[in-house]
């Protein structure tokens, strides 16, 4: 399936909304007092273990809040500033930074906490697709 380059900002915007929704749900559960039922499949898949660990915040800021801000920036770039010729490059660089951060967090899940969060893995997949589409948009702009 081929996507026209003109549709890439729209698809990236929609994926950013998905990222905001997933990160918002994760933030909600970060502060929740009760146990989460939808993501409790024993020790291997348990969002509570991940969302309430010492690794769920950076300098006191919940990782999910950082995700919301990152996805909001992607949404703004892909909508309000989509006509700026520098936007595809900024999106690609920002999304790749997001991929790096998400991979670091996935490493923590796998090797430190030994538990995965479905929301975190969904966010990882979302930012990887955004980075790929942003790179395609950027390379298409550079060739044009």
C-alpha cells in the first residue's frame, strides 16, 4: 500500500492523537489508587508494575506526561506548521528522539522490571510508525 506524500501529515496527526490518548490513559493509571485490571496478565504483562515503578517518572515528571507533551508537539507540527518546509525534518528528529526514549523504557521493562505494559508497547509502536512516516515525508520534500 502506497500513501501519497500529501496524506502523510494527516496520518501523522491521527497517530499523534492515538499517542495522546494512550499516554493520557497511562497517566491516569500512574496516579490511580486502585489496581488496574485490563493490563494484568501476571508478572510478565502488568501495567501497574511499570506505571508505578521508580522508572515511571523522570525528575519527578511522569513519563506518561512527557509522552503527552511529545505527541502534542507532533500534532502541532503536523497540523498547524505542516506547510513549513522545516517541519518534516523537525518531526523526524523529534520522533526519532521519542523512539530512543521509548526503546530505553522498553529495555527497563524487559531487563529491570521484567514486566511489560501494553500501553507502553502501544506507544512504542505508535512513535515508530510516526518516525517512519516523518522520515518518508522528509525525504520526499528533500527530493522535490
